[in-house]
């Protein structure tokens, strides 16, 4: 049942257990840091990005005091420093981050307002993303993980903890907000949407982001959501509403939205002159300053005037000490800049299954073939089945993967075997699928989301990028290992929507490993490695290979795991090297019949086995790269450049590429067969190069 609750609290109403001295101290600290940045550090160019929290600060701090669950988590945005301070973040860390110094949130890799706070024994600040609205779906994933741990694994601490996403009034227009709202309400998750409405998204009035500028009113009839709304500048009102909203989510395990109206007492950022606001609007905002209202509320009812002054002065001194400590720090070491793109043996502080005691079973990279040949669909399903049986942290989800078993039947029967907690369908939102997987991964699960077709990954590109960069931009504080399954490529026909490959796009998302198996044996080995690993992996399942007789292989054994970055020479030769992957492997093998050509199946593109390729080219003197993706800026261009850089003097002919033209995949089989490299065209290119 949806409830819309607007509170107008009497000034002398009992406070809901608020530590007002702590509130004042934290708010004074926050304001001292804002003033220091605006008056000194930004003009001195010691801080390059600055977003004042004045006006937003008091209500955030009151909310932070309510986050007492062991596994409570927030995910905020660029104006959320006050709640970080209320959670106990060291102001020296915050300033060092803003100043780009060593340590801090990111060791100088990210701007200081993009924060994180790993705290395995208390309230955590999940790694913030730079995009507006990108915080909502990972928070929904954390909430779903809380629910999973509580119901499936019997954890009482998780069963009393909640997830909170903070956002401004502009964020309610984003895809992430609506996707997370759908997830949280359809799944009844313990998630609080905390919306700070200051009336403007930079310069755009809130009425442009939601009709009438009041998201609480507009969501009053949203099923499964309890809505709270009120004045975030009034201490009593803000205290009661934050306490009630948190208590509701914590007690009922259902979502709520809390909208508090607050003034933005400075520009959007330091550079913003607010010329779009009239003098009357600015004056009205300053008249609502919660600082003055807090003093009226506290003095003398809660504290004496002298105590107020003492706490404020102590906070200012603390801010000054934090500045001195931050400025004393060294600048980050450029030699370390490329570390932590992937797991390097040093465990992250939060995220992934390994920090929770997961120990992978023993594996071998030597296949032990047994039984009849299996197609790739059956092989992938069998690995998923085995890993789910071994590891309760593995969960599968995506569109139509439940009772239907996926549009390619890969997950057929798994929901019936493992239940809807571990194999479940999702709403039709790729941003929601990947975003919730991020939150679940940070919470310690091993999510295996599916994007139904490669082209459908486009709405999730922000979450894909943010997931991949998490380890690097938090300097190994957080990581979100997962396996993102993604079918694609041509099948019996093609079309622009279901047949795209475009694997190269993912190689421009640092932090993702990319697997492109061409056969059932490689699919088994790479998938098992990915599911037991500590990095996010995109597992590309080519549609044409899922049931192709050529791609069938005997089961390679229950312990078979294939390291990433190790290519396979599928056919030896001495006159020419063919480098390929995916659906082009059998075509290249057939084209090489009767020709002295070596065929290399890369198997993974990130990392890729440059050593095997270069060794082969140095022996053969010629290189042909064949792939299904487009020619311009395809991954073949990277391989060709590497060969030219490192084996140029060994070449007897120019490096050649054979690819699709720069067009979407055509639907007509006649057009498709002409676009995709065929056996005949590959053979002709081999002969041409050998005759050069």
C-alpha cells in the first residue's frame, strides 16, 4: 500500500533520538570545509572541482545518524559530503581527495567529490559514479543482496540493514532512477530513495524534470512505495522524517521515497554564477538557511549558547587541521597510475566473493575429454549448473532467463532446480540489469547477468563503464566482479538489432576482461575461470556457434579452467598466420585446407595473446586478420598495429585484414553472406598474400 506522508512537526515535538551536539559539530565542519575551498583552495587552484553542500547539509547529517545497521549502505552524488562526514569519514581524506593528493578516495585518480567509503563493519558509501542518476541501480542491487543474504543465507545482520540512494531533483528524470524504482517496488526491496529538492538541476527548474516539480506528489499512487515529504530545513521536521523513513524501510523491508525541500545556497559548482536566479529567489533561499533554524532549535532548548560557540570553533579548527594534513601529503606517484585496472593479487577491501572466504576448487588447464560431443548451449548450461551447485553466491538473472530458459535456451531448467532467488527474470531495462549486478557484486555475490542480444547492451553502457573502472578509480578499495553473458553475431540471417558483434567497444571500457569462445570446450574453460575470478568479465556467446556441429566438443572435465590471454593454434602452417576468433574460426580453418597457413584462435580479446601471434608472424612472415566486426577501428586494427610495431622487419607482405564492411548486419541471407567474410574470400586473401 502506498502512503504519502507530509510532516509539519511542532517545534517542540520530541526529537527521535537525535544527537544534536553531533549534528551541529558535523554541520559546522561541513560548512568550514565548503568555505575553505571556496575562499582559499579553489582560488589557489589547489582544488579544481568544488560543489557546496550548504543548505543540503543538515538533513543529510540527520539521515546519516539513522544508518546504524551493520550492512547499511549509501550511494550518493556530488553534494553528499555532509552524510560522509556523519558516517565518520576523515575530513583530511575528503580534502586530500579534492586536492588530488595521495590516498584519499582514489589516490588522485578521480575528482574529490566522487567518493567511496569501504566499511565492512558498518555503514558503507558505495563507489559513487560521475553520471547523474547512475547511483540508483547499484543501490537497488545492494538492497537485493541484503534480501538474498537474509532470506537465502539466514543472515540477521543483513535482514536489518538497508540501502539508501541520494539524489537531487534533477536525478528523478534519469533512466537509472526509474529503473531502480521499478526494481525496488516490484521486488519489495529495503531501499530508500532520498531526494534533495532544491528546485534546480544546475539552472533548469525542477518542473522540467518532473511535472509540477514535486516527485513525491507524482509518486503518491506508485504501488509498493511509501512516500515521505517535507521541509528539509526545519530541524524537527527533517529529524522526524529521516527517522520515520529509515525506520519504515528497516522494519517493513519495503522501499520508500523521502523528498525534502532544501535551498542551494551556492551555485551548482564554484564556477556557477547563478545568473538564472532572480535576486528575490536568492534572498528567499537564504531566508531558509537550515543553519539559522538549527541554532533557533538548539539554543537554549538543547545546548547553551556557549556550547554552540565552542562546538563551532572546534569544528573550524578540525577543518584547518584537515587542510594542513591534506596539503602535507605527497602527490600521487605517476609510476603507480596503471595499477589496479585488474586484480593483481592484492585483495580489494570490499566487493566480490573472495573477500568473504570463497576459495576456488582446484582446476586444471588440461582438458580431459569425456562423453559425447556437446553443443555450446549445453556446455555453458552445464558449467552454470555446476558452479551454482558449488557456490551459493552465484545468481543468474536477465530478461526471459527464468521459466523460458533464455531466448537461446542456455538457462533452461535452472530456475526450476535452484529457485527464483537464484535464477530470476528482470524488468526490461539493461541499465537495471547491469546496475543491480554492480551492487550485488560489491555486496559479495557473484552475479551472472544476461544481456539478451549484444545490441541491447547500449542502454547499459554507463553502468558497464562504471563497473569496469571501479577498482582503478577507488585505488583497489572496491571491485565488482561479475560475468556478463551476451549473445550476439549473425545466425541463420542477420539484422541491425540482434546480430551485432562490436566486441571492440568493450575493450575501451578499462577493467573488463572479454572472452569470445568459438567452441564448447573453450566456453567451458573460460566460463569456469570467469565465475571463479575476481574481475568483471564479458562472456560473448556467438549465436552461430551455440549449436553449430563444428563447435561441439566432448566435455573437458569438471575441473577444466582456461586462463585468459592464452590463444590456441588450431592449425599449424609456415607460410602465413591467420588471426581470428568467434564464428570466423571454422571459416578460417576451412579456407586454410590445402594451404600452408597457421590459424590462431585468440579466445579472449582482453587480455589477448600478443606473444603467440608475434611468434607465429615472425616464423611465417605474413599476417591476415579475419573478424566479423566492422573494419574501421575494429580490433583487427589493434592487432595489425602491434604486428607492425614489433614484427615489421619479419614481414614479407603487408598486414592484411578481412572484415565486414562498415555497415550494420543486413537481414537478407544473400546480403549477409556477402557482408560477412566467407570461406571463399578468406581463401582468396590467403592466396593473394602468399603471392605478394
